[in-house]
C-alpha cells in the first residue's frame, strides 16, 4: 500500500480510451529557430509548469509525456478562458473500468514561459476527478500532453529544473557522454524496451514500458501482461495510488534489477497492478507498465520523437538508494491553504498501525514541529529516515488531542 497518496499519484492519462476520438497530429507548430528553455518546479516528483491559456488566466499544469492530449481538470475555468466545447467523450479511468466525461475544446492558445502555441486542442473534464490539491499539496489545474510538445526534440534536466525544446531541423545529437537508446512512439507517446529481474535468481524479462513524466513513481508493472512478471518475496497489499476513477488496487514491492540499455538500477520500488482478463487491454498498446519520474530523474534525458530515440546521461543521483516510507501512513492535505494533514489510510501491521493511529486522525505535530509548518515533501522525508528513528505524533481524533510514538521500520 502506498503511504503518501500524493507522492505516488498515478497520472495514468496513458490509459485513456479515445475510441470515439479522431486522432490528429500535434497542433500549433511554433517557429523556434534553435531551442527554447522552459523552467519548471519539481514538486513531490511532479514537473509543474506555469501556463497561460487564451492569454487570460495563469494556471499550473503537470508536464506529462504519457498523455496524448492536454487536459484541463477544472471545468469552472472554462467561462473565464472562453473555451468553446465541440464534442463529448467517454474516457476510461486509471482503474481500467470507470468511465469519465470529458469535452473537446479547439483553437486554444498556450503561453508556457517563452513558448507560445497559437492553436491546440484541449480536453476538459466535467468534474475534477484528480483532486490534486489534496494529493499533491499544491493547486494544479491540468496536464500538458504530447499534442503541445512532441513536435520538438525534448530535453529534461531535472537538476536544473529546465525543459529544453529543440527545433528538429537545427538539432545536433549530444556528446558521447549520452547513450543513444531506441524507443517506439505510438500516438506521440514514447515506449522503451527494458530488461528486469524481479528476484536475484530470476532470468531477465524483456518489457515494454511507457516513459511517463506524469507519474510520480519509479516503476509500475501490469502483472497479467507477461507470464514472467511475478511478485517479489516482500509485498505491501492494498492501494498503490490514485488515478482517474479512484483508488488503484495492487501491490508494492521492489524488483531486484532494472536495466535500461547498459544502465542498471537495483532494488527499484515497484507498483504491481493486476489487469483483469475481462477488460479490453488493446489501449495499452502492448505495454507492460510505466517508468515514472523516480527513475527518469536519475538521468539527463532527451527525447527525439521523429527518429524514435532517447539520449540518456546518468546524473549524480543515479546510484542513490530507492527510499520508501517506513511509517505506514497514507496522508492527504486538506483545509485552508492545504495545511491540514489527514490520515487517509494506515498500512496493516505497520509501525503507525501498531501504535494505534487510525483513519481520519488529523496530525497536529510531528516530533517538535507543528504539521502546519510542514509541506507534504517535508513529511515524506521524515517518514523515509533511517530504520529505528523515533517518531512522535500529536493528533486530533473526534476533537480530542492524543499522542503516539513509534519507530520507523522497513516495510518493503
């Protein structure tokens, strides 16, 4: 089970079923002579861009290579933005069963730092299915998808917090410090072939994974898409995150090895989701899962959509251990300014569970620090500290203040 919902929120826009939608090429081609840099915020392992739509309203969008289309999740903005709806669509949610209503808007302009896109399509959700505020701890209004940026060669520097868009006709391949890796591009979404060992004694499995900057996780595998995808010996069962349509049920563990070309990562935190046989999986495009930002941010990354290549250079973060929560608490941010931290779930048998913390408890103080002064990112760091670290919590339950203590422990 995931312990901090917003930290592993699965933006599985890649799971959308556009069976009623006529696919179109990227729109609003912009004349960039060479390249343009776009700064971003990296918050709780999401890439956040400042976007102005129709030259009217500044909004915050998640940058998502796993989304075919750009999405406005808050329909209440449409009146201010003067977006005209043309068609209604039913979209399959990330739970692979829930249908979600969306509307298509055309000829929408986007200003993203120095990039101006004069005309592009946008999908607008009828309801705010994501509830980003609670899950991420900041206000987010939508998702920037491939119809905006896949016309360019795309570079992401996670350390410098810069996205660079290159004009393909003026792009020179990077130096030999980068490794060139072939990919496949389907509907402007990049897919990468990797090899993995679930357990140290297993044979390597070849898998096709979506390269997804809209997922704030390391790795997600669909267990029923390959008979050799087995479970590691240590698992947490339950909710592995939240996507369109609600909770995603599955398992959380670690795979022994993930090999991307010649780069090998070990003990990678991995979400396992079961795809039931009665569901139509044709929209998966043959993929076995997703690679998210907690793997991608260990590289400097360049995506060449036209030539179906990526260039990878490991960063100083490459060999860093994959850490995971050691408390067993699943938290969300609520209330004014998202400063109220609420226990949404507790992992059974975890230190927090054994201490007596329950769903619905409001956290008031963590060790000596009031929770209102802590961001969700701060809480993640606290609960990922070394095993044996003592945690003191003051909570409010049914109007009564209570105190608890427990020590962090490895759960996977």
